[in-house]
C-alpha cells in the first residue's frame, strides 16, 4: 500500500507539472553619464507604510505586506504626491542582493548600484506625465544618494513597459536571463553583452 501511495504521488507530480519558460531583459543605466531633466514637482522618500496608502488601496493588501518588508530592509521608495495624496511610486533596491523573477537573485557590487524593482502610478493619473516626472526625479535623487549604476528588469512579454522605459532612456540591454523550470528544478542561463545593445535592435521590437 505504501509503495502504491508513493507511486501515485510521483505520478501525480509528473502529470501535473509543466515545463515553464521565461525571459527577462536586464537593462543598465550609468547615472554619472546621464543628465535627467529637472522637474518642478519634487518627489519625496517614503518614510512609513502610511505614505503608500493610496497605492496599497488600489493594488491590494498583498502589496502592503510586501512594501512593509521592503521598508524594513531599507529599500528606497520615491513617491510623487498630488496635494497630500500619493499618486505614484518608484522602488529601488540598493542592498547587496536583488530578488528577480523566477526566484533568481542578482548580486550587486556595492551600495553604488541599485535595481529598479517596482513602479506604479494610480490608474486615474496615468497618461498625464506622472511617471515621467517620478522617473526623472528618482534618477536625479538616486545620483545624489551616491548611486552610480541602475539596473532595470522587464519581462520579455511586457511590451508596454519596454516601450515606456525605452522612451525614458532605458535603452541598453546589459543581459538577458533565460529561465526554464523542469519539474521542481530551476535552470538559469545568462547572455551578457560585451557592448551594450539598444533594445530597438532586438528583432522582437523592430
């Protein structure tokens, strides 16, 4: 009986497990060589979870738990306000490790490097240049905080995000991370470019 149960369990895992595949573009921006437009509307640093109330209200409680963890870990959150309400945010991780998609982690050299890990603008405020404001000021502020290199991570199927960030100057593809999951094994393959390549040169986006 025990052997049959083990057999059924193994068979169940095999027939219900699919091979998964994913691809993540990793961009690289050298902040000391990029000048970003100065914007009149200054952004602020989030000091507590209350600063993100409007964002959490729209995105859900799962994000509240995640943001609380990020604040405890010391991640940087830039936010833009309309009067007293937060309308958009950009999160940077400048600790020694950045958790990416597929369970992969990128190790940063030091605190002068950071990863763009989350960005969000309230739905009713989109299409009005809010994200452009936050983006430019976040990069300016990051530079003032001593960050010299910023990494951006976008899944290959997130065409909208790629196009938006391409317009904002995030054009250099530093590395492509390929992910394959077979059963319970995660396999990662990285293609690193010696010479940074423009995202527009990739066939998918021509």
